[in-house]
C-alpha cells in the first residue's frame, strides 16, 4: 500500500442518531402489540451495534480509520460523525507542538565540548505516515531531534578563535546554523509525516570543564584586539603631530628629540592610567 493519506467522508452523526432513536421508538411501539421481550432484545442489539460508530473530531484533530488492518482513510473534518462500528479509530492531533530538547554535551567541529539544545516547532502533516510508518511518532521526534543537533554541532566550530578560516560558527552564524538544522530535521522527520515549522538553537555554551578557560581566552583576545586598535590610533596621532609641527615650522627637532617626543606621546596615548605631566621650566635641553 502506498504511504498516502486518504480523506474519508463519514456519515453525519446526527443523522445516524435519528436512526438509533427511530429503532428504539420502533421497538417500544412494536412491543405494545407483540412479544415485548423479543422486540426489546432486537432493538437493544441494533442500538448496541450502531453506537460504537459514533465519534467526534475536534478542531485541528483527526481520526485514522482502519478496518481489520486495511487503512480506509482519515477524517479531518470537524464535527460529530458515524462510520462502520467495526472500524478502529486512532486520534492524531494536527496542532502545532513545541519541543524543547534537553541540553546535551557534544563536540564541535574542532573537538571542543559544548552544551547545546534545540527548540523545535512541529506538527503532523501526513496522518498515514505518522500512524503506520513509525512507532510512537512523538518519541520519534524526540530521538531524531537529538541526533540532528549532535550531527549539526559537529559540522561547525563554536567560534573562530582556533579556526580562523571558518566564516560560519555556532555562536555567530545563527541564521545559517538554524537553517541547516531545520533542513536536517525536515529530512529526518519526513518519514513520519512530520512538518517542521521552525527549528533553532535554544541553548549554547561551552561545557563546564572548559568554560572558565575559554572565558579567559575570550577576554585575552578582546584585550589584545583593543590594544591593537589603541596602538594603531596612537601611531597615527604621533605621525600627525610630527607632520603638523614640521609643516607649520613651529619647532625644529633632531632625530633624538623626535624619538623622545614619540616615546612620550606613545606612553601618554597607550597608557591604561592617566599620566602625570612633568613641567619643564627651563630649556628643551634640560
């Protein structure tokens, strides 16, 4: 049998309810003119046989109908219905559901242990596949989500401190990583008739055993980068100062005086603390 969903159109429940009431009323009426016991038994048997066929489909719900192992179709229309009482009816919700996975420890692309979790929004799209292609589709979603996030985490580094050539990382490439995660989950869950509405990383951090070391490394990297910017700016300011002094012919400095001036300016501009000026009341040579 093809794994295709078929829409089943059942008989309206209120119509069959009138039939049940008519059978009961006819039995009572016939009992008044005939064998009361026989009429009541016949009416009771017919009523008992009809009643199991009634069912209700709530909004965003469905019923999968099976007749002795033969899939007859799925009822997605909301309301009160009746079908063959011998049909088995499996309820499958079509509502969107949230799944927030547990935080799992995995290794990123360069082997660093990280803690990661995924938030998944999904719903059943094909009731036939959800009912018959997998066993307990809710558990299938949980297991496959865990497998997908483990695979995805191993495809990217946490950051590009050690992998400078990597443009996409788990920490900075949020859009690309979430898109790859959504595609991976869609491929894995399609066998169960599951539609992935949204998938994204819910939690991301270094594992506790290396978190403090990585934090210090990040701080050191930030300090080095800041220092580099400060030095670049200081060199530009010193160069500009010497150029302006020479251009406006304010003072003539030999190489030794230029070196001393550059040294003093660099100390003032690159120092982490405020410098204390020393006022020279004599000549430049003193």
